């Protein structure tokens, strides 16, 4: 049977304008207890403004914010931030420099001294900072400060946790481990989590659901696998990874490409289309070079290309090709070290089922 439990956080048709421009434009979403939803999008798309409206530090022009079935923001309603049971984490950690770690963590708690000390000690242990209570923020590393900020946000046991780029100030070497530990703790607490980020890798790593924003609107929502593998349009595909684009003209529901004719049904005859493929889905045909047994229908026709440039990125190599087809240029991603010299001729294959076809714009 479907789960009839209402969402912990629900946002309904939020609108916010500044200077006549809609920064948040009819945004709706729902987050269940224990769920992590990522608001993902480029800078300036309205993510942080949406978060501030939910927190109560910004007022919407229209729409509602509902927490556990109670409207906390809407027409004639504005519950102040401190009464919303919402935790906040930001990029700069916002720790009080004159307070100790223990005092920072317990700052927002309105309970007796013994219970506060117990809660602070429990949280510091859970974020692997047991014994750090007497220290001050300037004595900590960036990763340790982030964990103090997490403990402080969790201390009042908020029903909703709002996180605005909380890991962007961390060293890359620390980021993955701290993100994983943070996610683990948030899941244990059972809070509904709304995380704002402009990094697709972070959203894919942390989210149960991604809400992709563009120009103030949520343009696509879904599980990370679905948003990545079934993008709404070319811009959505490009936001998650580098892409190759082959532009052609649809004639009789077919479009010519370096890899043979592609089926492009549903596109106007004579209309331009973009066939999009990610670099990791281009395959260099080392075995037959396009001259052996017939290719499978999924691979299509081998295409000849000349290497323009190759570079090694650690886990993979990227190779740029000039194709023997109407000046097309494509980039292939090859695992490990593969650095062919410019001018080398190679044959490429693609998996047609990993390509996307969109109307050109």
C-alpha cells in the first residue's frame, strides 16, 4: 500500500520577486522525514532564496510553506524562524568565535544545564569530536568546524534541516568523507533535509531526490538516476556532465550523423535536432577499426576521426576528435591512460540507447 504519511516539509507555489524580476517562480516540492532533497542549479537560479523563505528569514510574495501539516508561511501567516523547528547550515559555518565548541553546540538549547551538557556531549561524540568541547573555533580545522556546525544545527532536534552549500568551503580531500558522515547523521536523526548546491556530483552523492532549478523554476524532479539518465533537455544533460552535440536535420524521422542515420520521430520534417551523447559513452573501436564484422544495431556505424588533442586527468583520459563528417568535433572519455598523438586516425562507436535527441534551440 502507498505511504499515506504527509510530508514533513511541503512548499506550494512559492513566488518571490526583486526589482520586478521573479527570482522564485512557482516553486513546489515536498520532503518526507528522513529524505534528502537537493535543490540543484547554477548560481542565481533562486535556490538560496527558496531556502530563506522556508527558514522564515525571507517572505514570499505568494505561496505557502507547510511543516508537519501546519502552514508556517502563507497569506496572512508568518511563523518566526525560531518557532519553525528548522535547523540551518551555511557555507561559512557561522560559529561564534568567542564561545567554546560546547557553548556553540548548546547555544540554541532551552533546557536545563545537565540535560544540555548530556546532549552536547552526545552530539560531539557522534561527530567524532569527543573532548573538543573546551576548544574555540580558531583552534579547529575547516572540517572540524563544519562538524561543530552540524552538531549545533542538530542539537534542538529540528524536524527540517536546511543546508546552503555547507561543504563548498572544505578541502577536496576532506569533502567526501565529511559529506558521507553528515548524511549518515541526518538520516539517523530522521529530519527532512533540503540541501542547496550548484555541484551535480554532490547532489548525486547525497540526494534521494533532485529538484533541478533554472531561472527561478523547478524544471525537473526525480531520483538522481532518473534525472541523470532521462534529462528534460540539452541544458539539463549538460548540467550533469560534459556533452557532445551532433546537430542535424530531421527528414522523414531520420537524421544523418557520423554514426549513420538516427531515428528522430516526433520532430518536424526539415527541423534541426541535437543528438547528445556524453564523452564516456563514446567508445574507441580498437579491435576492428571499422573494417571487421558488422557492428551491432545498438552501436550503429563506426565513424572515423582524427585526434586533435589528448590529456590525462587521473582516472581517465579525454581525447578530442575531428570527425570525417561535416566538421563535427567530439570528445571521448577513456578509462586510465590513453594519450594518442595529434593526427592519429581512430574509429569511434556509440551506444545509441545512451544518446538523447532534442529539438535544436
